[in-house]
């Protein structure tokens, strides 16, 4: 229970994840679902990068030739998140292309109406 | 007992509420908000028939049939209740897990182990990069970066498949796309062009600087490529498609992307091969702090930057026009 | 410094909740752009300048531009379809 007093980033990341997930599940509008997925991605990256921070140390760029490991923060999570941010934009772009194709076909952005029209077409 | 304001429409509370909801625009009427009239375009309109319009007019009546509506309403209610229960459960579970985590910024946490210590202590000597994170993702873990560039390339191909309208096969759809694109487009807008004259060279030079200095200062291929892509998008928005396609058309984008990925693959394969078989490779770390140091990292940064810039640019043009 | 961190994280939560409650799609995208920008500042407070530059260029730049272009395409398809119905 003691971590609640200092781990603000992790608490915020968890809450953002749940808010993004409820956006993805409850909103009938397709574009808002995409924004919800983006918020979930950002929450995961915030959690991961907060694990790499060490109190009192500085960014992992070598200054003054100091090569001591107790002088810099952990660089491994930063490398993982860097790849993740760019993959997140690719996923968003692909989902938006699918949304445009769906809109051209059914002329609505409401997922409930699209499912109804699909069922009508199958009958 | 409530006093109703007879002049509620003009009161501050009503305007504020409508502004939050999105109905009320405080500067409406002073800015051009609507699409330009059709007479501005001048050329003859192309007649076409949207087949789906005729069908969709009857759907709103047909959707509210008796049997289907009751099932749908029951399913929607159950879905919402279960959704709320699952969300609250996941939130509580994750918060309970957070309470067991080590404290924020603890140097004795389990993830600060010998891997991070090795990367920091030996990073400068083995890779030659002053920026430890860039040295890590482009030298120790270069395979992951290659996979990520491939993800960008595949996403660009998928968006191409979904949104592309080919001129040779389907001239009617091509005409429809061009007509759709001309709505809301500023034609030779003076403000946009003057701002683009000033900003686009700055953005492209800054992007090239960030890419080339990826191993000395923060930055690298991804952010530099995104900045160059944004500069190209601004140029395209200000000047239109004819001028941009003089130097950035389909052949150029294809050649740049494929060439950059192939060079990355061969360069890093050579490095892996010589390292695994303990052969002597011709690539040296160099003196740290120079631009042409750190072995292959500068060239790999340039490749990644080119792939990211072309991908961002092609996303934008595929959405706007249906072609590159 | 702790107060600044708490204020920025509360701003992130408020932005995320505001996105789900706004009815206008354009306003949702602008709020998402602000969310990305504050996220870039949070990366800087966590001592990762690489992530801050990348998030500012990619999140608040390219993703928001793609959202605006999608909205434009949807509205232009809707506008041409409505003109066709009228005629």
C-alpha cells in the first residue's frame, strides 16, 4: 500500500488504460473508438517508461566522459517505447483507412447501424 | 422556488453550455466556415450516380421492425451492464497490482539489473554512440528496429490497397475522388503560401539535422523522419498536387522506401555475420562526438528517417487523393 | 517537482474523460492533440528526451493530421451525396 504515495505515474497509466478501454467498448462512433485505442497505447507507454526512471540520475547521454552506471537512468525501457510510438501511428492510420472504406459503403459512422445493415443484407 | 430568466438565450450560462456542447461558435460569421460555392470551380460538373444512396433511404424505416428491435434492445442493455462490470473489475485489479510494485525511482528495483549496466558502461566503447539509447536500438538491438521499419512499410502497403483509386482501370471513380478532394481545399491561399515559404525549408533542414545527429544528441531516425514528413505535408497543402508531384511522385517514394530497407538489411547482415564468426569487419566505432563516427549508426539513421518520412507522406496523400 | 507531475497527470486524465464526453468530432480530435502534447512534457520530466521529441512529432503532429484528413474525407463524401439527393 505504500506505493500509492509515490507511484503517481503508474496509477495514472492504469486509469488512462481503463478510460481508453471503456471508450473502445461503449462508444458507438467509430472515430471515438480509434481515439480510445490511442489513449490505451499511450497509457501502456507511460507505465513502461516510468519503470525506467531512477531518482536523482540524468538522461542517458554521456556527458564529461562519465561512464558509471550509477549516473544515468535505465535506457532499456526508453528503447522499447520508441518503437512502440511509431507502431501506434501505423495502427491508427490503418484503422482510419478502414473507417473511410466503411463510410463509403454504408454512409454512417455508427457501428450499431452498420451491423443492422449487414444483417439486413444477409437476409 | 426558481426564478426563470426570460432572456436566457443571451445569458452567459446558456452560451457557455452551448459552447461546451459544440453548438455555439463565438466567432461565427467572421470566418469562412462553409464550403465555397460551386461557381468558383468553373469547370463542368461530372454527373454520376451513387447507387447506395437509393438503398440507404429506406433503411431507417426498415430498421425498426418489431422482432429485431426487441432483441437488439435487450442485447444492448446486457452489453452495457457487463461492460461496466468488467471495466470496474479490471480497474480494481490493476490498482491492486500497482500497490505491490516497488517505489518510484528506486535504484534497487528488479529491472535495473546488469543488462542496463552493461549497455551504459560498454556502450560508448563498443558502438561509439554518445546517445546510449540510439546506440542500443541501432546496434545492440538493430533487428527490432528493422522489424519496426517493416511494420511501417506493411502499414503503408495496406493503406495503399484500401484507399487507392487507379486512373487506368476506373476513370469514373478517379473523377469522383478529385471532385471530393476539391471541397474545402484552399486554392492559392496567400497566408498559407507565405507561411509555407518561411516554414518548409526550416522544417526540412531541422529534420535532416535531427536525423544526422541521432547518435550525439536526442533524436534519431524516427523523430527526424516525422519532422521531414510534416514539412512535405505542409508544402503539399500550400501548393497543391501538381507542384509537389514534380519531385515527389509514386516512383520516387517506392524507390526510396525499398532502397532504404534493402540497404539496412544488407548493412546489418554484414555486421551480424562478421560479428558472429569473429571475422574482422571494416566498420570501426570512430572517435565519439564526431558526426561520421559510431560505425554504421549514421547510415542506418538515414535509412530509418527516409522510410518514416515517405510513409507519413504517403498516408496523407492516400487519404486526400487516393494516389501518391 | 512532485506537484508539477501531479498537475500534468491530472490534466491527462481530464483530457481523456473530455474526449469521451464531447459530441463534436472535431473537438475530440483537438483535445486528443492536447493530450499528446502534455504526454510529451511528461516524458521530459521522466528524463527521456528521445521519447519527448518523437511523441511531439508523431503524436501531436502526424496522427492528428491524419484524423483531420479523415474527417475532411468523410464530410466531403457526405456533402456530395447530399447534393446528389437534392438534384
